[in-house]
């Protein structure tokens, strides 16, 4: 028996159109799952490979998670759900998160929408005795001086993972999380595209390389599989040793 075979399973990755979410979506597809992804743009063709988006074989739909009404009124294209991955994320640089408008905007995407999406699909996950995976960040474990909203929201995501893990275990839903370190995506370009910053970052990572979306996907496959059947409420740090 192959515990990482997801044949016949339905997976949804919110924020699965690019970056870490996209890597996770493609990994589940490679293991046999039917995979739906939600992203912010109108259609799949609005994304390009150059941006790190590979939507081949994935069922794409638009969802603006910063709009609570959009989540409320969402009509999914599937009638069962085995794995829900919440990988949506936003960050505002140049001190934009110190303005209340920016702070609220990031909290809405990175924390409020996690609860909205989780409760939206609670009944489906309960029916399938499924798995919920919340993508947070190693930012939850140290300060990120220029990004108070990103930090507070990711810290909140880790707490939400613990609490939903305990609350929903009785419904047969296993809730766990992944805290990525520095992963090479368009969201981290402020660091990865700046040679000096990149050198400083790599100097702090024991494995001496950036993470990839595929590195994050390995942890997601494990957490959604029977191999992790006794793991509840945990957030696995996947960071190459960055925060040791």
C-alpha cells in the first residue's frame, strides 16, 4: 500500500495559482488527486509559467479571499473534499503595514480568510474525515521588523491551527500546518532579487539554499496522508534550519 497515493481524492488549494500553493497543488496532482485551485485573477490564462504558475491539470476558479462575501457566496465545482490547503498570502513592503489600511488588508487575507474558508468547507471535510493544512510562516516564531501585519497574521495562523486541530478532531478532521522559511517565490522577491540581501539570508540557512515550493509540498503530502494519522494541531517548520 502506498500511503502517498491520493488517487480518487479531491483536493482544494486556496492560493494555489502560484508560489507555494501552486507547488502543493501540482504535488497532489502528481500523486493522483483531482485538484482544484483558487486564485485572484479572472482565469487560468492570466497566469504565466514565468511567474511560477503551472495550472496544467488543475481546475481553476477565481476567489478574492479579501472579500468575506465572495467566500460566503462561493459555489464549489466539487461535491466532496478530502484535503483543504489554505495557502493564500499577502504582504505589503515599504512600511505599508504600519498604516491601518494596510494592516487590515493583510490581516484579512492572511488570517480572517483562513477561518472563513475553513468553516466554509467544514461540513465537506467532516463527511470525508479529511485533512486541513494551513500554510503560515517562520515569521510566526520571530519578529519581522518592517511587517507587523504579516507577522501578527502568521502568528495567528499558527494559533488557529492548534485551536482548530483540537476543536475539529471530534469531527474526524485533522488540522495541521506548515511554516515555510525563505522560499523562492514572487512574494519573496524583495529578498531573493537583491544580491546583498540574498547572501545575508543564505548565510543564516544551514542548508545554504532557498526553499522551493516542492520542498513545502513534501510536508503537505505527509500531513494529508495516513502516515500523519496521529498528528493534530501541529505546524511543521520547513525552513532548511533558518530559525534554529
